[in-house]
C-alpha cells in the first residue's frame, strides 16, 4: 500500500500557494476538472518535484443501480495514466437515477447522495466496484460520504457495510473523518463504532475537512476550518492504525495560505497524538474486525503490499431484480428531491427538505463556476433566481446545460424586465446555444423566440 504522507486538495484558486507550502507530500485533484492532454502547469511542476497527484472522481455513481458508464471509467483511467498516479478514488454514492432500468426519466442529483445500507444495495455496489477495478490501470479506493438523510429499513451499520464491501471486492477505502462527524450529528451514528468495525488494513488514505452546523444539521461544506471533533476522530483513527496518507480538503472560501498551513499542522499534530497513544497502548495497527496488521512506518512512495487487500478473481454479478429494486428506490428519492414528487414512505420530510435545498444551492454554486458570466449579468439576484428555478427544473445533461436551461427559463418566463441585463443574458444564451439551430429542433423554436424577444 502506497505511503502518501500529508497532502492537500489541489484547486486552481490556491495552486500557487500549494506549490509554495512546505511539507506537502501529495495532492489530490478532482478528476473531472482536469484534461489529460492539457494538465495545469502547476500540477506538472508538482509532479516534476516528485509530488504524488491522485485523481478523485465525483461522477461515476458507483452506488447507483446502473452499471458504471464505460466512458466515465475510460476518462478516469486516462487521468490516472496522465498524472502517473498510484491509485484513483471515487465515492460510495449515487448521483443519478431513473432511466431504462426503472422505465422513468433519468434524473441527475448534481451531488453525492447516500446509498441504502441494505443487502441489495451492497450486492449492486460490489459488482459496480469490481467492474471499475477491472477498467482502471491502478488500484481503486472508495470514500464514505456525508449524509443529511437516512434511508428507512437499513440492514447494516456504516462500518459493517464498508467492511463487507472491502472483504468482497478487495477495494481500498478512503475514510473521510469529517463525514463520520457529519453522520454523527445528522444521523446519530457513533464514529468510534464505525472505526471499530472498519477493516483498517484496507485504508488507502484519510480526508479531513470543515463544515458548519445550522438548526441542528451539520453541512459538510469544505469551506470552513476543520473543527476539533473532526480532529479528535482523526486522532482516534491514528490510535488504531498509521494512516498511509492524510489530506486536507478545501473547496470554497479559501483562507490565506498561512491559515491553510496552520490547519495542516493541526492535522499532523492529531496524527502524532494518535500514534503516541498507539505506541503507549502497544497497539500495532491491528483491525479488530480482521486481525490483519497495517505498517506504521515508511515514507511517501514506499509499498506495504503485504498488507493490502487481495482482490478476488471472480466477478459475482448482482441479481437484476436487486438492481431494479435499488433503482426504483433511488429514483423515487431523487425525484422527491429535485422534481417535487411525493416523499417516499419512511423518510423524514423535514430532513428531505433540507437536502433538496442543499442540492439546489450546490447546483447554483457549480453553475456560477462553469458559467461565471451569469452572476455578473444577474448581480445579487443570481442565487435566489437559480435556486427558485432549480426547485422546479431537474438537472439534465450536466452543469453547462444547466446554465443554458436556467438562462432560457429566465428569458422565456418573463422574470427579467427589458433592459441591459436582459439584453446581455439573451446574447450570452445565443452565443452558447447557437443562433441558427436546425429549424425543427426545440432549440430552433426557442432560439427564434429569444431573437424576437
């Protein structure tokens, strides 16, 4: 297992600061945000210095009812090869639902949603992970996610679910201690119990991030300082096993580099405190669930392959009936969140409302990044207008299409009065959708209407 050391999530906004930070052994990059043939100069310079770069995927939807998309797997494999990465990572989540499997419209969440911890969902996830493993040129590690909602009728705890996943597939685990804290606040789950049930020898590395609490709900924002409870969970983990790598995630509201460096120092301190406890107690990194031992020594780039999980050679398929059951359940939940359909039985209606608003806000944030002209054109009214739009218009075709659909709705719905803002938005839409689409297409009808308006 590769020893990574201490790292930070690479983002364009802090690229220069990351290059200058002392003690950065590795970085993680959102896989979908880089192009293999046009890697950012900053990442190339880091690689030349020997800094490991790990691509972190967010769109595979390994926990979804459908099998992984071949195109997305190929893209992830290409990024791993281009970056010379020792592994790639993804999430235990679903990001879309519906489609042919359920004979319903396909819906996009625009964010990561939790899978039900049931035997059906575990069977589907295991097969999807094995398909991904076969398609990728390097080992795969999967991450536990933060959740605002809980599925009714779950059959396994988070630790049991992760243990069986690793045991059946040999996949490595990316343990996000901030997400364990989130699930403690939002779902009443004990982080200590989860850590006790994990196969510690399967851990590839650890995520640490900040968030905030509002009205009794913890939001995993990646835009706030790392709180003490998250560092305490990291210490508890490090008291059981030496994590091969620990990484600080920050996606928004970036502080000064000195503040990021202080957070990294706090993370190192938390790991050292756990290591001292492990040494004092005589623990050698043994998982209570499996009895295997994980190495606590080594430097970045060395291998502890004798402790890595062994991949099974047989790909066991999930029953199609299980896929359909999972697909129907996920489609019903996602439809309630993004299309306003009735809340499925057993879910907390209030908490689903919180999740729906969080998804709409996330869409607004990402659309503002991929189409930064929209907030400039619409000013302070952009965010409220987009969230109002998102509550009645499910996402389709990705965030760039979402931006076009939002602009179209504003122009055709009469929300904008005639004036400079409306003219600029109309020109922006025409420049990106094409002024002369085929006459019989929907875009042709809309385009002509917008030109007339």
